[in-house]
């Protein structure tokens, strides 16, 4: 599978470019839309927490707005990858039905095209961090790349699973929408996970999304190297490897039938 | 040299009334309850290098399914298909085109799916555009094209790949007489280079004009496989047989 991805890297690049451009090709302000929604949502959440709940205190010495953004940006990346990823096979039905095509490259496309938006957001985040004189993150860029990699592996393996099932059951997209929504609130993204105690706190280790969100924060705000969190690393990778195994099994089983089922 | 070897290939599709049917079937042990539609049943045939083979038959006899199996798009339920050589198949024209992208972008996309590298595409673009004769339109979005222009562009992109085996479904029916002739000339050119062509058609005239071998499919199996000269007789036989039934 990985060999196939490398062999088709030219095609993957073309598909990613086409995917990113094609989304908003017909709108005049197409370069604005991928960024506007996350931007407004961030503002709204910040308003609700600081003015509504009066809870916008600094978290471990970090201004609340900074703390909020560093959690939201990796969430946008992850949620965009998987919400768009569910249609990644169905979207190319016209090609799969008419030409021999390396279908296994498709679930990767959405993750990669979301990475384009994500890198822009990261750039903005870096500027904000510099503005707050939190310059330490520069030494932790490799650490950040590790978490970007984790996020990409996780969302891509979810995409292999959902996009293959979606070919048969269109309900998958609706279920996924609900799950993404629940994950957003149940994962400590806009609230502090350290407030949990006892068994609930242990449960967080079963949530690979929290590992990524927390990783971004630890890296950028608190300058913690990722290898310090051995429990987190092991639980994340065990869960992810199981997911990769299950997804690739299902994908490979259904692969030969896609052209007939689409 | 045998380029395509098909042995005992069968292909069937499961027929469901709706999604509930499908789910019910997935979890039930009684697999015989679903209706199977056999498209091909124990079909065997060989295609040698340099042959030009026509595939004929009534609607729904399995022509397109056979071409899809040969191209490696869909896979047989049982039996084997061996291919030697690069296959390009033109099963439908222009379906890979994105209406909002320019002709040029679409050519690049289409050609890269067909396995051409960036360099090869670059060297072939001029040839593709000039064969399609769409001029300056190539820089504009596909949605501004007429149906004929779209078809011409799709066709010239598809044949610009240099395959060993060319598989074509009934796509020549579109296009004006001038472009049709141009395409046929290109096919003849292919043939002279010793390449293999397999194409499905309903036009006996066209088939007799440039194929040596014809295969008639009927009721999921091969009804006739032989010299194109005899095709008229067998075709008539098939029609009378169906009319009687």
C-alpha cells in the first residue's frame, strides 16, 4: 500500500491541487472561504468563554485566547480531513468506473489538501505567539511536526474506513457528522482536560484526538518534548495501529468491488 | 504472442430492491434468497498481438462488462484474466473532466490518471490540442465547450497515451463525419504499428471496415468468434432467434 502511494506521488499531487482548488473554484472569494469559517468560530468561542461564562482566565500562565487557538487549530485540521474524507472514494466514481485507477491513493487526498489550510493557520498562530513573546516554540518545530504526522496518520486511517463503508452505506456520512460533533465537545479542546480527575482522566488516554490537541498545546505553549509523555505515546499508537489494521482490512476487502458498487 | 488470455471468466451482479434488502442479505445465512444477474458465464478467449477485434451483441449482452474486465476496472467472480502490455481504455468520453477547470488542466489530470509522467504530458500537450482542433478554447473552463469540443478533447487525450492494447467502447458514435474519419485514420495508424485494438460496436459497417475478427456475445456467453466476413450471417441468425423467442 505504501509502495503504491510513493509510486503515484505525481498523481497524488495533482489530485490534491485539484481538490483544494476545485472546492471553491466557482466562488469569487475562493481563497477566503476555507479560512473564514474557522476564524469566525474561534472568535465566537472566545467571546462566549470570556464574556459569557466569565471564564477567560489564563491557563497555567498562558493567555486564554492563545490557549484556545492552539487547541482549535489542530481540531480544525483533524475534523476537516475526516468530514471531507468520507466522500473521497465516491467523489471519484466517474474515474473508478471508467479507468483502471489506484483507488488506495484517494483517502489520502483530503488529509493532504486540509494540510494546506492547516499550514496557513499554523503560520498565523506562529505570528501570534511571536507577538506574545513566546518565542520558544521555534526550537520545538520538529516536535510539532511529529504531532502533525500523528494527526495525518489518524485521520487518513479513519478515511480509509469511512470512505469504503460510505460506498455501500450512505448513512455513514450522517453518523460521522454526529460523531465529529460529539468528539468536539467531549474532547478537552475548548475546556481544560486537567480539570478531570480519577477514572475520567484515565479515559482521556483512550481518546487519540486528545493526544494530538494536548500535544500541540504542550509543544507550542509549554515547550514539552513529546517523548516525555510515554503513556500518551503508547496508548495513541496502540489505538491508531489497531485502527490502521481494521481500516486496511476493510478497504482491501471491498476494493475490488468499488467499480461495480459505485 | 498472446496479449490477453481470458479463461472461464464469470461475472454476475447481485440485484437488490433497496438498501434494506442489502442489509438483510448481509446478515442472513440464506444467501440463495438474492437474485443474481449473470452477465458473463464461463467466457474464454485469447487475443493475440496485432489483432483488431470487434465485440458485437444486443443491448445488455455484456459487452461493456467484458471490456471493463479486460481493462482491469472491474474483477471477475471466477476465472482468470492475464494481460501482457499496457492497456488504455476509452469506455466513456469526457467523464473525467471537471467543468470548472480549463481544458489544459483537465488534459494534465486525465493523462496523469492514465499513467503518463509530468514530462510525457508536457511533450504531448501540443499534439493533443492540435488533434482536438479546439484552438484557444483550451485555456477556458470545460463548461464553455460545446458537446463536440468536449468529446474531441477527451478523445485526443485518451489516444495520446501510447498503449499496446487499446480498448474502446461505443464512443465513436458521437462526433461529426470529419472527426470520425480522423479518429478512424488514427486507429488504422495504430493497427499498422502492430498494436492490438478491441472495440465494442453496434455498427456492422464500421466493424467490417477495419477489423479482422469479430466476437458476438449473447446470453452471457460467446455466440460467435471468428472471421469478420461471416459476421453478417451470424448477426441475422441471432436476430431471428431473438424474434422467435
